[in-house]
C-alpha cells in the first residue's frame, strides 16, 4: 500500500490509496471534532463551576481544614494546628450529642407532620366547591411570609403575660411555653410547621391536580372506597412529590435557624440548641475551629441522610 | 361463564347473573345545559346495546349515570330490579372500560387486572387463578409484569378489558373503548369484542359516535341527539327505516342524502305513482309512497336517498355535475353538485366508466326514497 502511495502505478491503485489516507484523515477529524465539542461544552459549564468553586467547594474544603485548628480565645494569639483531636473532642462531647438529639427531635416533629398536614389540606382544598379558591389562597399564604414575621407573631402569641395562646391554655402569668424545657422545642417546631405548610400545600395541590380524574373514577367502579382509593391510587401517584417534600423538608429542618434565634436563642437551658444554632453560638464566641467541626459534621450528616433516602425511600416512588 | 378457560366455580367471588339496565325518565342538567333529557331506555339482560350519537349528545353522560359517576337530576336508574340512584359507584358491581383505558400507571398488568378483586377481598390464591385465566383468554400472559407505559395501545385496551372481565360483573359499560386505536386495530378489536360478548353472554351498554361500530357491535342501537332519544331498534331497522331525518343522516357510510322536495298532491298518473320535485330534477315514487303523501296532503316533504340507491343512468331523472370522485377500489364515491348548489353523494360499486370532474351526469333512484316531515323530521310511514 505504501508503494502505491509513493508511486501510483495505475489509476485504480491510486484511488485505493487516496481512499485509505482519507479514512485516516477522517478519523483524526472525528477525534478533533469531539475534543473541540468537549472544549466548547466545558466552556459553557465554566461560569457556573467558577461560582460553585468560589462560594461552595472552596468554603467546604476550607471548613474541613479549619476544623484542624484550635482557635485561641483572644484574636491576637494565633490558631494552633491540632490535627483530628478537635474533631474527636467536639464530636464526642455531651453538648454535641445533646444538640444532635434536639436536632433529630426537631426534624421528626416538623417534617412528617408538615407533609401529612400539607397533604391533608391539599386533599380538602381539591374539592370542587364554591369559594374553594379563597381557602387555597389562605392555605398557601405562609409561603409569602418571612420567617422573621412568623416568629414575631408567634413570639407575641406565646408571650407568658400578654400572649393569646397562654391565655387560652390558662397559663398566663406563669411560665411561658418558650421558657419551658419540655415545650420550647415542640413550640418552635409548631411554628416551623405552620411556616412551611404553604409550600407543602402548593406542592401537594399541584401533584393532586395532575392525577387524572378517570383513574379515581376507574378505582371507584373497581369497588374501591374513598380510603382505599387514596392509599392505592392517589398516594402512589403522589409519591414523587412526597419524596421530594421529604428530602427538601429534612434538609430545611436540619438547617432551621431564624425561628430559633428569634424565639428561644437555643434556650431554655439549651433545649432548642439544634446543630445550626450550636454552630452559630460557637462562631459568635470566636471558636471558629469548633464551629467548623460542627459545620463539617452537619454536612456529613445531611449528605448521609439524603443518600439513605435516595437509596431506600426512592424504591417506593413511582415516576409516571 | 369462565373467562375463556371454561373455569367452573369461582369460589368466594360471587358470579352475578347478567342483568337488565334501565333508565326511567332520566334527566341530567349541568347548570343550564340539559345533557340527558327524559331518557327512558332498557338494556335487556345479556344484550349488547349501543348508545350512538354525535359528540355532546349526552351518551357518555347517560353511561356515567349508569356507572354511578354522575347523579341524575331526575328519573330512576335501575340495575336488575334494584333502584341504584343512591348506590355509590363502588357498590354497583358494574365494570367500565374508559376511552383512555384509565389503567393504573404505577401498577403492572397483573396488579391492574386484580385491582377490582383486591377491592372485594378475594383471597390471593383465587386472585392469581382468575388473573391467569383472564389474561390467557385475552393473550396477555406474557405481559403480566409490564407497566402500562410499556404496552402498545391495543395491549392497553386488552388490559382494560381484562380488568373489567376478571370480576364477572353484572354488566359492562364501555365508553368509546376503541376510539384511541388505529383503524386496523379498531377493526380487529371490534370483532374481538363482539366475540367476547357472544362468549360471555353479558349485558353491555356501549357508547360510541362511530356508526360502523354501532352497527357491528350492537344487538340494538339507541340513537341520541341533544340528550333526546331518537330511535331504539335493531341495526337493520335503524338503517332501513330510520325514525327521522337525523337518524337517517347519521347512520350509513357515506351518509344518506337529504333533499328538500315538493309534492303536487293533485299530480299523479293512472297507475297511482307520482314524483317529488327536488333540486336538479325529480324522484319517482311508487304507489304506496304516493298514497301516503296524498293522505298527508301537504306539498313540502324532505326526501332521503342513500348513496347506494343512486346509479348513473342516461334515462335518470336527476341531473348533476361531478365535483368530487373518491376511488376506493371496491367502490367509488362521487360528490355531485346540484344546480342549486347542494351536494349529492353517490356510491358506485363494481367497474364503472371513467368519470371526469365537471362531467354532467344523469342519476336514477332505485326504489322508493325515504320521506320525512320537513318541520319535525319524523318519518312519513308508507
């Protein structure tokens, strides 16, 4: 072939050679084009990656790094590299476990109840009756309410001397709910559920309306009563939305801060001192090392919880 | 009554005898709209009755009233001898096949078919047996583990049917079950449904807007228009003796030609025949039709002529211009323009001479035309 290439004796041979070299060239061209396309692709992704790198990846890595240093109580004294010992001491401390316990309790009090209530409201508001839009608006209104406003309203309602709730519960003048070791966390959780209900309601309403009416009619004719229709048809078809609400809700609850800062500041006696608030107070006390360890721990816990949800819960989800 | 396998005893699942369905003066209003107007109709036990009409005529509403998905504004609905007005859909023990099939998308074929059995708490073993035999009778055995999204239109249709059959209901309600299928599959399924009805001997109330489906599937046809029942009869009678001009125009393919005609009551020949003058010529009447119009004594009459009763004939009494020719192989449909602007459809069978658009043509009418009252459209009996 190389002979023919060098000295084309006949037209036919020359053509064959030309064909072969053309094939090799097109191979190069193909590779070149793929590389070029990839380069253009990465170029498009670059701005987003740059933003993520600066505001997410770098701070994340930096957090893990900062956890390796013990910060002195006075700003003038330099931090000291202590390796993993700070991780060990913080993450085995009684305070950390108490805070983790509060956090888990808070998540368990907010997420399931929030989803069930949101779904129940959406199911009720799905009825085709006159004036139902009014209720839909009311139910979804908390979405447009800021956590600060919600906290101030409830702070007033729960006030031990002038609060309506204290009056209704017949405990006005006594110890306030937010001052009670037993009831402070459930109270903050209730406020959180109330605040989030609008979002869950909108999610569930949209999902409910996407279920074809005919499926529920078919189920009725197939002998299924109201409850049976809900469990066997409605809920399976809502499962992607419920799953989404659970994942997003758990993350949001782990990260709840505003209502706690405004209502209890982690008190009374650290009974509402969830991880984020514990982290925040450590940061306030200039203990950046401890705060970084807590932040890293929160990240790992959330990642693990979310992965577990995708691994085990998502199997029960039907994507239409 | 076994589904295909000749299965005997169905254990705890009570096999309902096919039963009568009746509407007695049923009316349904949606706001100002009357969807069903004083409908009185009975489907005999084991009968296949087709509710036929154009879209919006109230046929689906009537079916949904029987299913219990709509509550009638007035009237009595019965399944068997039992008044079911206040019985919930889930307790009526009728099966329904939806136009969209309404298969549960999250359940596989097996679970879809056994859904009604689970509602009735049929034990697992018997459920499995019933699902298997029903699936076999409809050729679904190999698809039992698939989800509806993985099935073709025809397969989904079969699953919907299986879900209806498996529970041996007292009656089947079918809401345009074939309209989402392509033409060839529809013809196949039509034959299969008719065969199934014959085999199971069940009561079927079938809704369609397709008159071919109605003619082939129905032992009787009920034609509905604007919520009002027009005619109920066996397909042959509905076709050959339509009760009014609407039914005449709706049944038959291509549809019947309806023309405004004038009859001179004083006119007539010695042998008692006469003719009706229409646009483009006249249509001869036999002695009986002539006598009927004489008795009626009014000059205006609506004339109906089926396309297959027109043929090209040099001595024909209607003069038309060929405006449209559709060659279908086994027959040819001509659209012919009348001098006054109206159209006349002619169905020619066999080989006929090549026709050129714009040709003038003389048409002869075979037999007596259908005669209707021009005011209310009712048939003038001959």
